[in-house]
C-alpha cells in the first residue's frame, strides 16, 4: 500500500549517495561525481549526449524506485529519466493509460520485466510542467520524484 506521511519534498532527504556519470554505449563508469554535480544544469547532457547520469537517493524509497538514470535521448533530443518501478504487473494498463494522459502518447516506454519484477519506465521530462533545460539536475530529480509520486497516488486511489 502506498503511503507517505511527509509529501512535502522540501523536507525529504535529498542526499545522493550514488552519483555516477557513465557512457551510454558501454555503461562504463566515467566518474563518480560529488554531490555538487547535482547543481549543474540539465543542459550539461545536451553537450554530452554520449553520457548518462545514474543517481540513488534515500528519498526514492518512498516512490518504490532504487535509482534514476538521466540522459538526453540522442534520437529525439529529449531529456529523459529511466527507472525501475516496483509495482505489480497487473497495473500495466493503468500505468500506460496514466503515462498516455500525462506525458503523451508514444513519448514513453514501459515494459514489465518478469526477471526482476519491475516496470522499466522511460519518460521524457520535457513533457512535465516545470521542466526547463537550465534547471539543476537535482531539481529535475525532484520533478521526476513528484511525477512518480502522483502516479503511485493514482494507483492507490484506483485500488
């Protein structure tokens, strides 16, 4: 059951114990970044499209996500987050309908992995209200967090 008594993101623990810049093609680690890297603008990845950023935060536990990968899609040029969502397979239709309504038809991908029991979700942050290419990476993570939080609230309400 999805519950979070403290929905105010300003009170979340926004520490990021894992911040890894990696090569997309090989997933090879380029560098473990200091927390200050999260203040870089997301446009950093427009200039470095061969890289992605993988981050973990204790705040992600609330939204049933272990980590979030952030990149610029080299085909569409969109700012994208990828994550494994711990939601039962039976919610597939609801999940896809929610994504259709909130990020647009065919702008995302969502596939269930029987191997690890997670939904592998890929959404364009560009489609979310409040996104802009000059925002800090940390703020983009907060935006992704809020989107996932609202998705889980909607699943809970439909349950």
